C-alpha cells in the first residue's frame, strides 16, 4: 500500500510540474515585444520589402528575390 501512495504522490508531482511549466511558457509567449528606441518598425520594413520584391521580380532574378544573391541589375549613371 505504501508503494502505491509513493507512486501516486510522484505522479501528482510530475503532473503539477508539467502544468506549472506550461503556464509559465504560455504566459511568456503572450507577452508583446518591447519597442526600443531606434529599433526597426515592422510596417516600414514590410513596405521596403514589398517595394524591393516588386522591382527584383520584374528583373526576373529569383535568387535576388529570395535574398540569397545580390541583384545583378546595375544601371549606368546618365551622362
């Protein structure tokens, strides 16, 4: 009977620890990121990425579009 008690207490302790860890991780994932001074603004970066993608996509360079390779699309300056 004592083995059953010890086993049930151990099982309850493990379930309690798992529940506690789940609550901590769940609350950490719900927190909003802290905006720091000088950090990149998401809407500005998204607009830049969309503008860059449309110009590169028109050039037909899929590697440059994915950001793997630099764009070889260089234009000479006007005289």
